[in-house]
C-alpha cells in the first residue's frame, strides 16, 4: 500500500494533527482584483471588461465555467464547500478552523482547489472544490463495503409479460430504464483489484458513490480542539458559520446536455423523461434515479410509484360505489319520506339549540338527506370490507417489490450498513464519558443512564404537552361549533338572500364546513411549530446512531400528526350526536353549551365534509409548499445572476443558489404520504372517493417531487437504504386500525344498521319494507315538558309535540322517555356487526398475507445463483493467485493450502 492509501485508511478522528511538523500547502487559488460592485454604469462597464479579460485568461487554459472538473479538466469535482470571508469578531477563529480542516482533508488524501471570491458572481463567496483520487476511493470503498461489478449478469431475463404490448405507451426507452448492463457484484477489496471490471479508474465509481465517500470523510474530519473538546465534522462547521454550504454537484444544467463529452448528463435525462408533468403517464426510471441520487431516494420513489399504482384499483372500486349511490339516490325511501310534504313536511322537529332556535319541519333537510345517500348506502359496507383487504394486498405486494429491488440494487446483504449503525458525530462530540464496547473491545463514548432518563422525561413531557394542546384546540373547535350553531340558524332564517340555498346549506352543514376550515388552519399552525419542537427534543435526546435518530423523530412526528390531523375526524365519527340526551334532559359541555346533534339523515355526511376539507386542503397546501415556495426562493436568489452571461455563471455557483435538500427531506415526503394513507384507510367508509383524490394527488406528487429534486434543489448526498424503514411498521399498524375504525363507522356513524334492523324486524308494510322508517326513527316529545328557560322563545303555530332522533318511549307511556326495546336491538346488532366484520376481514387479511410470500420465487433463485457464482469467482481467483505463488517458488504456498482451496470450491459447488 502506498503512503497516500495508508493515510486514507487511518481513522480520521484519531488523526494526529501535528503529524510531522509540516504544514500542507494551501489550496490553489486564482488571484484577481476588484470585488466591489460599482455604482455608476461607467465603472461597472470598466470592471465588467476586466472581468471578461480575466475569464479569457481562464479560457486560454481550457477552463469551462459549467465544468464539473478541476481546472486541469481531468480531476472530477466530487464535493464543494463554500464560505463567506466576513470580517466580524469571529473571523480569525473561522479562518483557523477552515485552515485546520482543509489541512486535515489533504492529509486524508483529498485534493482541494479554491475559487477566490472575486471569481464568484457576487464577489463575496469562496468555493473549495474537492476531488477524491483513486487511492482514497478504493480505501473507503472497502471501509463502506461498497459492492462493485465482477462479471456481467448471465441469468436470463424474466419472461416477457403478455401485457407489454398494451403497456408499451407507458414505457420509457430502454436506455433510460437500464442505462448500463446488469452485473454480478461483490464487496470491494483493495487486495483483489484484478478481480473487478475496472475499465477506467475515473468512471469505475459512479458520482453518487464518490460523493458518498467524500461525505463520509467530511463528517469525521477534525478541525481542532475548543474548550478542551476535540471538534470534528462538516455539520458543526456549517452550524457555526465557518462554511455556508457543502454539497455535491449536479452533472449539468437540467434543461440542456453538458458540452463536455465526458459528462453523462443524467440530470438532463431525468428532467426530460421523469420530472416533467407531461410525462405523468410514464413509468419511472428507477435505475437511473438510484444511480444519480442513491438507493435511499430511489426506494422512496419506488414506494410512491407502487402506492400510486395500487391506488388505481381502490379508486376504480370507490368510484363504482359512489356511482351506485348516485344512481340509486331517487330510489332511497328515507330521502323520499323526508322530502315528501305529506310526511317530512308534517313532521315538526324539536329545536336544535336552547331558546334562540325555532321548531322546524323535517323536509327542510331534503337535499342534505339525498346527498347523504351518496355515501351512506349498501355499497359503503362492501367498500369498507374491500379496503381492509386492499390494504393487506398493498403491503404484501410491496414487500415482494421491495425484495426484488433489494436484489437488483445489491442490497441483499445490506443490514442498515455501517453508515446507519455507526455513531453519529454529534453523539461522539457531546458524550465525554467512554466505556469499552463488549463486541469490539474498544473504548467508545456513551451517555450515562441518569442523563438518558432525564432527557427522556423532558422529551416525553414536551410531547405530552403538545398532544394535550392539540386536544385542547379540538375542544375549542367543538365549543365554536356549539356556540355558532344558533347564530347560523338565526341568520339563515332571517336573511332573505340565503333562502334559495337554505335547503342545501343547512345550519348543521354551515357549522360543519366553517368548523372544518377553522380546524384545518389550526392544524397547519400547530404543525408548523411542532416540527421544530420535535427536531429540538430529538437532538436533545442525543440518539446514538443515525437510525435511532430517524426512528425517534419519526415516532414523535407521526404521533403528533396522527392526533393533529385525525382528532377532528374521530370526534365527528365517534362522538358527535352520541351523547346528546333528549329534549328536557340534554347533555351540556361545561354546563353551558348543548352537545351537537346529527342531521336526521345521520352524521356520515358531516364526516365526509370534514374528511374532504382536511385531506384536500392538506394536499393543496403541501403541493404549494413543495413546488411554489422553492421556485420563488430560487428565482429571488438568482435574480442578479440573470444579468450576467451564462458562461460566467459557474456550475458550483448555479448549484449554490439552489435550495438545500436536507437530511430530513425524505422524512417529510414519507410523513405526507403516510398521513394521506391514513385518510384513505381509517375513514374510507365515509368517503369512497378518497382513494380517487389520493390517486390524482399522487400522480401530481411524483412529478412535483421529481421536478423540485431535479431543478430546484442541490444534489443530495447519496445514501443507502434497503427498505422504507420504520414507516413499514407504521403502515402495518394503520392497516389493522383501519379495520376497527371502518367497522365502527359503518355501525355507529352511518344509518345502515338501524335501517337493516327496521327492514328485517320492525317493517310495517310487507310490499315496501322501508316505508315508515323515518317516522319509526323519530321519538315524540311533549312541548309542555320543556324545563323552564330551555323552551324556544316563540311557538307561533302552537305546536304541541315535536320529534327528535332517538328510540324512546312517547310521553304517554309508563316508561316515559326511556329507551325502547328497538334501541337495544339496534345496539346489539351494531356490536354484533363490528365483531363479525372485524373477524371476517382479519381472517381474510391474515390468509392473504400467508398466501403471498414476501420474496418472489424467481428472486430467491437469483439470489442463490448470484451467491454461488460470486463465491465461485472469488475462489477461482484465490486459486489462480495460489498457483502463481507456487510457480514463483513461494514456499509459503504449500501443497496443503492448494488442496484446501480446491476443497473449498468443491464444497461451495455442492452447497
């Protein structure tokens, strides 16, 4: 091993900073003059001419400003650091940190080249370009266990799908879908370089591999000692302002190919074939995405694409169920009776609030009862059961798709790898105490148990406080609903302009819509603050590894988002109208506001309204945040650069002006989709069109995410991942919970069970079993029984009785206002339905999960075949090396060693 390779293999954190007393020469810089922007046009023109002359001098050295190479045009730029040389009180300290840090990077084998601030577009920013030479790459490729090609894959491809001719319009060109041949791979080893297919050292490691290796060094490189503690890592230097940015470069501009023939222009290909909305119907180039951005981003888009494909089936079935409700609307007996002036027009309903509300006729809710039938019909039950099975199919088939990707992307032996399991630099920096690791027998930092307990207590108390705050805000919205209902009722009764729409926009619906909008605004405000709180308390806990950090943050954020987004839907579905009481003995919240009642047609239409507003509002707001906000920020940041010719706007400056796709960028994407998944599973029985809305959103989401990642963000550092991580367990939990919630929605929120009980046990007309249901579902109250102070102020028509939604005995019965036997029959039927539906769906779910293997049979065979061939190739290589040693007379290569190696090959073949 040469000296450079030896240095690169040393642990950077343990590097002796005063190695041999020598100071590395500073990185090469371009010396220029004139960094201030002149105020007058004459001075501006003079300096601009000087600027062009300076560029011409560079052009003579064949330097392209849009190049991704050093000035020599040979060494590739793998990473860029930027900083502003501001003369504040910490200027000297930052200068010392940078000098030490860059010196240590050079000791680690990296090569640096600095662009002076006078060369930048604004004359203020220095850029440090970093190149990893071959010796560094092969050293850290072995450390990171990177798999590289050893032989082209000779396993025959899958049998062609007979539907390929039908799906041809959805396909992308083969060169885009598979930009390079498929290879058998093996972990890289410096001692076996002859084994690998190394045609060109400069292109053997892809740009994503190179930036991953450089990032690994940057996160562990020390830069000195402060306050008695050793400081290291680019993240700390970014946090304290020593550097302003650290990022790998895009390979070209997204709207045109690079002029350099050595550049693959993969960004341009991704934009043209993937990131444009007009390509929404095309498949995703997952291999190219993985090659350019790394496996972690690739697996996200693979999951999002698969989820969108599966939504198509759910959307079609949901649309059919909705159309069934639409076409049978006129046949709904309940709506007919409510709208009939001789039935609904003669039924006088009790006031919906104390004192200020008036008696009202049932047929005033005619339109809302008809719309309620769209979602509250027999198809609702079928769709709820179907979605319970669909969720299982989605999760099981995703496991199979994920297993195939693991094989194709060389992630079979990837067990969260060293990058995930290694200690976080922040953990190493903040934990001053050390203890011996029982596995490695090495001293490593640790956080004392007492400190962990204190931090967890603070974290738990903070999460509990914010969850309580959400519940308090939900109660405030409920109080709003109770307080404004009377105002809406009075307004709609007395305002002539609202009379034409009073049939559709009832006081109940007006209250529900405004409360849903208010609730959505509160949700977004709380969400904005809690995101920052969750990151702060997770940082305070000092998780040991990157995986621990992501998992803890994920659980905190999901718990909060779950309560934040779903609490209002749970209230409408399971609490509203359930604890109302009856006229003369109503239930009051805080002994002041009377609990809300459901519409005579049921609460399901209100749950649909709540779900639609929150779900659609979140999706619209999310797309605005993801697309429009980054575009505006980038437009504002580049407004000055547009005044300069394009050839003066360097590749590193172009990327510097883009937005940063942080370490939590994918976290928010997953969170958004999982929350949507909850909407279409937990409450789908109330809104069969939810999967259709989600499908349309996701078609847009894929293109928005790809567009912003390709055009609006700096290139993220490549990272590996073999699955969607903890999100898989969250989805499994939501799938199980969805069966329970939908069973309760059908039983307690919809009007299906009471109608079925009446149909089979309490019908009054054999020829039309459902006729008379509305009259049967409304109880009678004697107006004179109203307590003093609760009766309406006016009774202009001198009504004697009024009706209310419940099953209670009439005032002339000996069990006056007590629940009837029919009430208990309906309650028993609801509980029986929940038990039966849950058991049936769970049995089918577990049977389907058992029937579908997690790993396809052909993938299992390919994995075994590849392992066998890889072992065979490695053993043959070792045998050839041993033969060479024997031929050269190496006495250490004995005959027994030769026999043992051949025996190992035979054993491998047999296995």
